[in-house]
């Protein structure tokens, strides 16, 4: 199998797509500040007539994600709409309305419950379902800190909804754990987990539906390009959905000083979904 192309600029691929699905954390920002080149690339694509959807595994609804982006000065001129894992999660959560719900995650993720009849407040001792949006304190905790809680839930046979399938992200050059890592730990115990977001199909179906609405007509999948830094989420999800992707290097998967071509050869086995190209950084 030939090597995956290494691009220095996304511009040559721009005419081949009408719609971009762009990941947020790791591509648009690092959790603290925007990547200026990424914002500029999205703005340039939109100026040429393209449509940019920010498709994120954030467990928050799109409005909350938008406010977060505003707070770290990501320009709204870089995108047309946001599609979040939180948007998809809400229908899974609402199915448990009236039942005791345990929320595993920080208070900042509580907007995922806003406007729903399903409300959190239960403990591991009395919950009928657990909704995991992250770790309570991702600055200091790891999934190992949840071993006792998960064991208790497993003994009781409690299902889990994972509102963010990401396992790790890079926050200002540090790696922190996400809800997906807790969910995988629960699965390792034999627990039942339902996932929303990438790489699962519902978030892509929603994103394509929104993209078609924004552009006023059907968009062939060959005219959609996903751009992300997640091997098991962005790239695998795009491949399974039948659209092309570009992998952007980040500290989650690519070590300091490692050539992106070498990293691609290591990360993408021939049996895995392959990106159409890889880049050190998202640059126009």
C-alpha cells in the first residue's frame, strides 16, 4: 500500500469539496486558545463558497459549545454551524425521563440536560442509568479514580450513556482524559454503554442533514471532507460513513519531533480506515 500523502496546505483539496466536517478540540483550538491557521483555513474555504460545520464530541449542546468558542475568541466567521455529540446524546438521555440519573462529569457539562424532562441527581447506589460527560476533575483524575464507582454500577447492571466518545484530548500541551476513557473502563468490566458522537453514524447523519439544508440541496458524500486529529473518532468515523478525511497531527497521537509521514505509517494500518492525506497543522 502506498504512503498516505503529506500535505503542507489544505487549499489543493478545497475545490474537491462543498462541505467540511471540522473537529474542534485539537484542530480549531487546544482548549485554551484558537489555532490561527485553522481559523484562517476555514474562513478561506467559506470565502470560496464552501460550508464549514464544526462537528465535535463535546457533550454540550451546540449553543453551549458556541459560547465556549466565543469565550476563547474563535471567530464565528470560521464556521456555519456546530454539530455536537451533546446534541445527539439528548435523545438518548430523554428516554430516561422520570428515572434516577447519575451524572458523571463536571458541572460545566450540565447544559446537556437543559430543557429535558430527564434530570440528574442520583448516586451510584440508586441510579437507573449513568450519563458520562467526562471526569469530575480532568486536571487531576484518571479513569482509575472511578474504579469503585464503576464496579458498583456494574454489579447493579446499570447502563451508561457516553456523551463524548473521545478518550483523551490535548489541553495546552497536556493530555487529559475524557468521557470515552471512563466508558471504555466500564465496558472492560462488562458494563453496557451507548455512545453518541464520532465515530458513530448518528452524528454524521445529523451533520450531513444540516449541511444539505444550509446549501439548499443534496450533497454527494464524495463532496464532503472531514478534518480531524482523532484516529479512532474523526478518521475511523469518516471512513465508516463513506467520506474522505484529512488527519491533523496533535499531541494525542503524534509525539514531539516525529515526522507526520512516520506517524501516519504507525497509526494507520492497511486494515484501518485511511485518511486521504495527513498534515502537521491545518493550514490553507
